[in-house]
């Protein structure tokens, strides 16, 4: 479970890491889910690359142990969603399970621009140049955990998927992401996101209390950005 801060903050909370970019191939259920998303009606939103991404994809493929693999084959070979950056600019992405955004709409954008819509994200955007430089250095590896609550039970939270109303907390899921950024050489960096969905009812009392306390400290802008007003009302915060 990612670190749940009380009070809640939005910031450049990257930590140095030794975590691998990918834990390996997905199980059959996850593979099928990724394939359905990438080949579905929304596939053009989920996977794509800029014209100058070829060298980076080659480095990413070698790093993941699949030399010469295409971006789609790399995506399907990993349990995680993957992306590729060059000097902090997004050059390729294959996100079957995005968190409320259209992945390919961010192609060609730098770190600050990708995070432009994030509510209360001034500190994160201000640190973007330093983060971009750090992730490009040889041997660099960072990790980050993020979380939210949602009434949409699918791994994908694509904005075209309507969120069902939550009548009680039994309808709510804790969605967490474990993110890894790892330098690949030649100023390229790989980025991976492992998504987990846990029903609220399966969380411990301690975790539920801390999540509730963190949510209680979120600004109205952050609650709106994350779509959490309804759930906050259910929790009475």
C-alpha cells in the first residue's frame, strides 16, 4: 500500500529505489484484460509513440529482456503499464489501465505539462525540471506510490468509462499505483505503473481510518480533480 499522508499533499514524492521496472509477465487474466483494452474501441487513446521514439523503444525492449519487441509486445509482456521518456518528454506510452486521463494525448509533452491538470500540483510542476534531469542520469531509479478511491471497479479508469454512483462504502474501491522510473541510457528513461484495486471492505480498520483522515484534509480542488466529493460525503468528511 502506498504511503498515505495526513495531511494529504501533492508533491514530487519520488524516492530512490532498487525496484525493477517490471516484475515480469502478467497472469492470463491480466494479459487478457490488457489485450482487450489495447485492441478495444479506446485503443488509440491507450498506446502510441512519437516518430522519434525508435531508439528509446529499442533500449526499453533490451532492458525488459525482449530485444526488438514492438511497444505493444512489450506492454503485453509486463504486468505493469509502461511508458518511455527522453529528457523528461513523453515519447511512447502503453497504458491499458489509465487513471482518468487519455494516455496518448500526452505524447510529446514534458513532465510539467503532463501534470498541468493536477489540482494543487504547483510544487510538483516546479520540481519538474529537476525530476527530468534526475531520471535521465545513468543508473537512476525512483519509485512513487499514489492512491485514490473510486466506484468504478475496473483497473482502467479511462474518462469514457462512467463511474457508477456509490450508495455506500461497499460500492467503493481503493485504487493504488506503484510507479517506477528507471534510466535506460542515452537520456532515455522507462516508466512503469502497477495498478491494484482493493474493495474498501477488504481494507484493515487502520488503513480505512488513515485514508479517511487523509481525504478529510484534501482541498475542494483536489477532491474535484479526483472525483471524490461523493465518497467524502459517504465517509462524512
